[in-house]
C-alpha cells in the first residue's frame, strides 16, 4: 500500500498562474481533506470530502476549488495563484470522519512569486 | 469553534529526560489526536483517544474530558524523538467529520 500520495512535491508559480494538486489514497477511505500549513500557525482545513462526488468548505476555502470525481482522488485547484497561497499543502484521508485516524500525505511545498 | 492551545511551544531537553507536552481545548469532543511531524515534514498519527490513557512504546497519552486537557509524555527521551508534536481536535462539539482543528505544535529537541 502506498497510503496517501501527493503530486507534485514542490512547485513554484508566478502570481496569476493556475495549477492542480493531486492527492491519491489506496486505502478505500471515504473522507479526504486538504490542509495548509504556514509558519507560526497550526494546520488549517481548506476543503474536505465525505465521499465520491461530494465536497465541502473548510476554514480557509477562498481562492481554492476541489473535486472528488473518483473515491481515491481528491484534487485541489488554484485558479489564479497569489503570494498569500505560498504554503505547504497536506492531504489526509480517513475511513470515516469523527474519531477515526487521519493518514497524511508527504506534503506539497508551493511558492507563489 | 474549538480553540486549541499547546504548551510549551519549544522544548529542549537532554537525552533520557521525561518529557511532557500539554494540550487544552475549549469545546467538548469525541476524540483527540496527537500527531508527530518529522524534520523532513511528514506527519504521522501517534494516538487518538477519547478517554483515559494510551501507551505505545515510550509514548504515553492521557486525556481528561471534564477538564478538556490532554498530555503527551515521552519516557527516556532520545534524539530521534526530536520533532514537532501536534494536538488536534474536531472543530465543533462532538463531530469531527468536518476535519480537525490543530494546535500550533510543540517543537521538541532532545540533545545527546
């Protein structure tokens, strides 16, 4: 089992460019999450999904869109990148929500210049 | 919304010392998570607990639901324990389906 994988690992974008981060899990988990981690702050939830075809906003959703067309994949899109979106992005998944362990991907370090 | 406070923010100790990291939260929860983030950035789940105490090797996690407080202890600390330890709880009472709310983490350094 690969667990949770993220693509790419690193990326540099110019302001206004767009990109998609891919998260894939092979554990048949229902729930998937996108978080961002910034210096001096805890991880913050961007969007999440409770199953294939469903998505919901988290704490900091502005500037991001997501899709969950297949159960194993959760995509995070930046339509017009801004320097404020420079961050490390983590994807996580869990069998269900609530008191279930979350499994994290290795992270994607994104820099927007 | 749940607020999570961790202390201390930074901790440097000598190898072999007993380590305690504390976590307090504001809203009643179904379970609390302790996570470890390695210097390379990867995050792994250490414990998920809703009551009492759990032990895994040299790591012990306790939780007091009434006082909304949890502690993570490391016995016989070793330099390989150096990492950031993060406490996380559901953002609202009960729940947890809508992700987690995280503390800012405790940066632990164990010196040989």
